[in-house]
C-alpha cells in the first residue's frame, strides 16, 4: 500500500524544520557533562550549512516513509506514531557514534546533575563497546567503586536484562533508581573466564572532584576524579594552599580513571601549570565547532616539576590536560595509554524536555594531535602491578658484625624507607612518579625551592587563572 502523499509531505516538512531548528539551537554554552564548543569563526556561519542541507534525499525519504508505514500497519502491536518517530531519532543517533544520543527528560536531568557533582546512582562513567556497555571508570568514593567495578569492565546485563545494542541513555535509566535500592549487574572482565554478577546499592553521590595530600615533605599529590564545573578552581585553591604552607619540590597530578567532564574546568586546571598559550582547540564541520582555548598567563607553580599519571580510564577532559602539558613540555606523562575519547558533544535543545547530544567536533592538542581513538601515550610507561621485593632483609650487614664501628643513628633514613616501601607496595605507579620527581630535584636542587618566596603570599594575591566557562 503506497504511503499517503500527505504523510510524506508531513515527513519532509518535519525533517526540514528539525534541520533548521538544530542550526538555530547551537548554543555558545553547552549543558551537562558534554564538552563545549563556542564562538563561531565565520562571518556567515549559516551559509556553509545551508549549502549542505538544501538538497534533501527524496528517494531515501520515500524509503523511510514506506518503512514507517509498514511498521504502522503490520507490526504485531499498535505503536503510536510519536513513539515510532522517537525510535527513529534514537536509531539515527546511535548509528553515528557511541556519544551521540537522544536525551529525554530523565537523561537530560541526569546530565545536568553529573556536572554539579551530586547525583543519585551508581557512580560510574560508561560508554559503548561492540554493542555492550563499557565502564570507562568508576568515580572515586562511589557505590560502583565500593562494589569492586573496574575500568574496562563490560556490563552484559542489568537486573537480568541484556543491554546489547541498547543506547547508552537507556542503560543509564536502567541503572538509576531510588537511593538504597539494589541493581544487579552481570559483568564481563578481561582475564576472567566467565561473566559474574555484582550487586550495587544506589546512593546519592557527593564527590569532591579534587583531593590532595603530602607524599613527602615538599611533594604534593593532587587528585582530580572528574571534571565538574568548579574542578579547575578547586585544584588552583589546593595548589595555593600548599604553596602557602611551604616551598614545593614537585607535584604528582593524578588523572587515572578520570572520565572527563566539563571542558572549561580542564582549561582552568591546565592553566594553573602553564604560563599562557594554547591548551586545546576543536575542529568540526559546523562553524560553531571551531574554537581555541588558551591558558591565562602566569604559572602559579613557577616551573616546579610535575608528573601526570594517566591510564586507560583517563578520558576526555583529563586527556586534554595531559596532552597540553605534554605538548608544552611542562610535565612528564607517566602510566599507560589513555582512553582516547577526543570528541566534542554539543547539547541541541529540541523541546523543553528533550535534546540531542551530538558529536560536533574533535579535540586537538597544542601540537595538532587528535586525541580521538589514539589517546595520550605516556612519556614513561608504568603499568599497575604488584611489587615483590627480591632483596632479603636478612642479609648480614656491616652493622651486624661484632665490634663494627657505629656510623650514627640511621633512624631517619629507615623511617623514610619504610614509608616509601608501603607506597611502592600499594601504588607502584604513584611510587614511580614520586621517585622521578625526587630524581629531578637531585639533579637540579634549585628548582625545588624556586617558589619559596611565594610561601607567604596570600592565596587571593597569587595569579588568578580562572578562565570561566564557555
């Protein structure tokens, strides 16, 4: 049965109007956890788009209309036209890439909550891998981390329901639920022969995105678990506080299992370590997708050495920071290759309760490297491992010999050795980062105290590197 001409006309009008509204809706500020692209670099940004969208493929539209009509008339159950259109949109977006999705009200609200640093759920960043849901990284302190979920795990089922080929936003909806309720995940893990079940208890997740502690005197560990809107500002505040308490000899910036987040926050963080200059730029077909993001002038650390830790769970905004510091020769990147999520997602409002999250551009490091699918390759590869000492502590030493001369009290060096041994056994990557920083300072001791004059500076008087969000 041929599709009614009026219906085909309706489809043509609908598709044309959607195309026009999408062009008009490209915002200068993106919502949610998607990365941002703004500030067009064209006098007439609509001209190029109009040229590409002026000719609609009538033959393909006729085919779509025919399929639509066959489903409408012959599917085993009656499905409202509005539902069929929604499914068509979902299928169209999911066929593009893992990050382009149709956001309904719940998913859109969830996206907004994530960037604020407080939301209800499992606390896990996910993507798609060969039709299944892949865990990019569990968020620090989340129910997912407490349940033992790891970066790289594949979610095969949620509460017994297969998630193969299910859009990511649908999987998110299945994992959402009331605080205190349970969700059963069936997990596939590399190196484990059979899938296994993990029960996770949903909870309100309030995660401070930045933490810090002193590893040794003058050596600071700065951990960013994700990039929320204020993460860059939080990191800068931590650094200023550490500087005010005494001279710093080195920084370990820990971005392992950091799934990314808001672009502006990553530019702020990179800006804290760079004396101005390019951090990242974006390129895409749409004029609004072309942009450059630069750091404010003034390195608040005054060239104090930095080691950045990354791994396969470091994605998106965390890769931007690592790539910028690597290209600008400001830090040594250590760990394992990052995830490789180098695409920009723009939120395009469709109605008050629905939006499209569409991949519109790719990220490039200052030297023009694309992060997408390649990731950031460390300068020094250090895999996470269990370290076992082969040196026996039971060997006879000079001090054990009868009548040996005393060389003084070794208590201080022994105490340091025990502290380092514990760090090496619990986190060998962090241990290696600290060891490298100590080695740098042994060769150039002056670099360890260059910022001593800043120790008494008021935090509000130190260079302000707040870039603001785009």
